DNA sequence: TTGACAAGACCGACCGGTCGGTTTAAAGTT
DNA sequence: AACTTTAAACCGACCGGTCGGTCTTGTCAA
C-alpha cells in the first residue's frame, strides 16, 4: 500500500543537474555525484542503469522544473499579445538568475555529447524544441497582431534560445551573471523595435 | 641549407583545436590527440608541459587564425560606417561555415573549465574580450554616425558574440549548421532596425 | 660528443560499472 | 499482536580498463 519511501533517485538527479551544469558531462564523475548526493554506489546503480541514462532523466526533470517556473509567470494574465510578449521576455530577464544561475544543463553538456552519446543529444534536441515551441506560442501572436511577416514566431523563439545559451557562455567566461540579464534585455530591445514600439528600454531591476 | 623545423607542436595544436572543438576539454584525451596528430607521447610531453598548457596555446593560436580571417574581409574597404558595419555582419554570416563549422573552441571548453582550470578560463576571458573589442571597432562608428545612444558599440559586440556562441549550441544539438547562419542574420536584422534601415531582412529557412 | 627530439613501455590514480551480501518495511499467517 | 516471508532498496569492496603524466632508451644532425 504505502510505497517504499526513497529519495535516492531525487537526490541523485539534483546532484547531477547541479554538477553537470557547472562542469559538463565528462568532467562530472559518478563518484562525485554519489558523494554530493550522499548516496552509495550500489544505491546509485540500483536506481539508474548507467551514467548516460541518468543524464537523460536529469535533463527531462530539468526541463520540466524550468518550464514550470516559466509557464507560471504573471505575463500570462496580460490580454494584449504585444504587451504579453514583451512582458514575457522581461519576466525571463528577471528570473534569469533563478533559472540559469550556474548555467543551463542542456547547453552545458550538448557540445561534448554531440558526437559521442546519440541518445543524450537526441533528447537535448527534443527538449530544446519543446522550449522553442513554448516560447513561440507567446511570441507569435504579437507578430500576428502587428501584421509582421518578415520574421516568424519560430525564428524569434530559436533566436531567443540562442541568445540565452550564448549569454550564459559569456557570463561564465567573464564570471559575471549580469551578461545573461543584459543579453535577454538586448533581445527585448530587438523585439520592441520589431513591434515598432518606443520606450521599451531597460527597466533595471538591480544594479 | 635551411634547418627543417619540427612540426610536432603545430600538428598537436591543430589536432587539439579540432578534437576539443567537437568534444570539449575533458572528453579529449592526450592519447587521442597524439594519435590524431601522428605524434608520440614522448614528443608531446617534450613540446608541452601539460594538457592544460597545451590548451592555452591552442586557444591563442585559434584566436589568432580566426581573427586573421575576420580582419581581412572585403567589408573593411567600405567607407560609410553604417554600410561597413552591416557588411561586416554579413561577412561573418557568409564565413560562418568556415569559421565555426564544427563549433568554437572557446565556447566548447569554457563551461567545463570555468570552475576547475583557472588559467584556462582566464585566457578564454581575455580572448573573448579581444574579439569583442575587435568587433566594437567596426560597429561603434555606425552607431556614432547615426547618433544612436541607447545602445553602445560594446553592448552590441558582446551581444553578437553571445548570438554566435548560442547559435553554435543550437546548431549542434539540432545537427543543422544553418542555425548559426540564421542567428547571425537575425542579429543583422536587429542592427538594421537599430540603424533605422529597411530592407535588410532575408527570408528565413527554418523548417 | 653533445643535446634536441622522438619513441613507447610504464606508473599510480581514477574511471564507469559489477557483485554478493545486508537492511528495510509491507503483506501474509497465525 | 507476533512472527514469517518477500522483494525492493541499499551498501561498499572490487573489477578491468583508461586517464594524464613520467622515464628510459634511443636517433640523428651539428
């Protein structure tokens, strides 16, 4: 009746997400993961059949939790599609520290597994695609409202994702998380120009 | 009689650049590098004192060769700062396949060394900075000409770099190099809007 | 004769993963 | 309630192999 209560899987998944986000795939060892999670090696391999399978589970859980934060933003209440799209990007900007404080799990491991772990990169591909489609639903109506055809909602979604991932890289190498926030703000500026609005310049949240 | 210079260093550097660009730092082993370069382990450790030191040399050489291609573009001949800036971005777009066909060495290893190899990430930081400053020299005069103050040349340079690095990630995970070209084209569109020009957009090809 | 350079066997630490055995707790039996 | 059964959860010593790096033994041009 009562399920066996165990949090080994959860602890391992969280440890994996945190360690791989800041070290990548290869540099994160199973021994490090189990030490960080406070779990034994036997327990680890009872819960997951391999490091590769664990990585895929961690990626899926990461996407789910991330999208839950994004989907529940106040921007969703806004009626006007144009204002909603801009508020959405500003929401990402404000939540960027919470969402990608130490990087993005997908971005951190995508490069090094692209040519060696097909199952992982395939899942990353799908998860990126899900995220893009989620963004598209928010951005496309704004373009439609303004009758803009030179750029599609899909184009913009792909671009926003690239801006986020790229800004994470520059933020990491410059050791300054501000670069991520500024990168998203710059995209918002672009979106504002596209939608032919004025006065969308950055409302700085914290210096 | 010209003394024949040993090319062990050069072969190792090229092998390192190619392998690390597509696999990252940790996943690229010294044994793989020497096999790819056709060099013995003794020769390797005679030429470089460690994998870490080699990585820094490979990064510097990578930046030098990359910037040589960028600096010699035809855009440089254009007199008008605005047209020159736009032509520069279009040049990057056209050369993106040559410059970042299999990724960017700096981006590929920056994430995984950020918290474990200070000397490497410090050099990456500086090299990114050099690249940014090089771009700034080209973009800033266009903003000045158009008397645009809401965005600085530095802001735009940082953003272009982020767009490139991020687009490389999405291109890799989607296994489609087109994403990189489109990402740069999207930046050019932004720049065009900023400079209040029309007709700089090209149709997107994402399907 | 010398010293730069190359070769590859070798080193200890560490890698991902396995294994036999122990603990835990829900369910069945009395 | 007390005991037995059962199977999942868990443990950590251990495995073969690989890691970055060292060392001895050369080769060869000056």
